[in-house]
């Protein structure tokens, strides 16, 4: 264990030594000059050396005092910097945004640097999960919810209506819907069964294509894996144009033919019983702006 003198004595000495004045040290520490003098005297007794030469209306550091001052001054400066840094971290605004793992990876992550550059004072946490997070409990501040709703106890607003179309690597050379007869269909599992899910069965019916088994092909539990398989040239995925916007922009995926079919609406949601703070408002505004300028190409 460290054997150190009382902290009050060390603080009193350090302040008095910096100012070379018990009076000014007392003003800084909000005590009386007598208290400073008493604490310094106790410190001298504990360590067994004289730290000040006491003269009429003046104090001067002894050689021992000159050795001790810079050590204490640097130490207290370090303490102050660390405590202030911790306090600033505690005061920083934080916002937690919940979305599915696929949407987080494919849409949010490529854009997150832009948010940080625009609002470096807000620490944005992306919570990637398939679970429905309780926004009124504080588990997250905002969420991107995909589906028709309703969303009880939530304040929601529509951000985009998703569209789905066949996407494939340009290396496959697909030109027309009939080319699907010789291609591998890529599927991914929807979290819930719904007749409105944009599946190959629904697309083939709308496209008027028969003689193709809508269940055949490769199936993935994660939709990002279906995207990766399509990029690799494994087959054709019927996918959200929102989620493959980067691949379409870089031509690693193309939409070889239509039709496009409508998916569900993507909603921005927050707990209606939670306070709407400025950082949350700023995050909402950023999301609205991002969707406004990144609509899938037609």
C-alpha cells in the first residue's frame, strides 16, 4: 500500500507553492489562510521536512519544497485532465438506432461516416438485431421497422416504399425473363410469413412466367448472403433495390429485366412515451435526408 500524507495537506501546499502565498491559496481552495497554514504545517510534520521559509508577509520554497512542487503540480494537472475527460464523455449525446442486420450492414454502415462528420458531438450506436426492440423501455432510441404495421405505442413515419427486382452479376449475361429457365434462383428466408412478401412465386406470377419452379434453387437464412451469392455469379436474387443500391451503383449487380414489384414500407419509429431530444431529432433528420437522396434507381 502507498503511504501518502493527507490529500488536504498536499493540495494546500501545492496551491501555496504555486502562488507563494497562503492568502491566494486560501482564496483558490475556498478556505481561510489560517487553514492553509495549519495544513501545510501538518504536512511538514508528517514528512519531516520544512517546505517553506516563512518571512514577514512572504513565504519562499525551501529546496525540499522545490522538489515536491512539480511532482504535485503535474499530478494534480493529470487528475484534472482525466476527470474532465470522463465528465465530457458522460455528457456526450448518445443515440441508439435499431435495424435488421442486413439493413445495418448494407445501407447504414456505408453511410455512417457521413453522420459522424455532420454531427461529431453525437455518439450513434447501431443495434443490428432481428428482435423487435422495445423503444419505450430505452433499449433503443430509434428503429427502422419494415412492414405494414400497425405499430402500437410508437411514433412512426414512412421513409420509403421498397421495391424488388431480379438482380444478377452482369457476367451471367441475362437479357430477358425467359433466361431464368436456365438460371439458379436465389432465395432468402423472410422472418414472418406474409402473402405480401416479395417472393419468386409472386414475381413469376406478376411477370406471367410459367414452367419455372419458384421453389427451386439455393436458399439462405440471411439476405446479405443471397446478395453475396448474386455478386459471385451463383444465380439470380429477387432482392430489395434499397439494399443492393451500392452494388447497382458499382455495376457488380444489374437489374437485367423487370418487372419490379412493390415490397413493404420502411418506417422510422421511436417510443411515443420517450422524450424527443435534440440528438434524436438530428438523427431522424439525417435519416430522412439520406432516404430522400438515395431512392433506388428505376
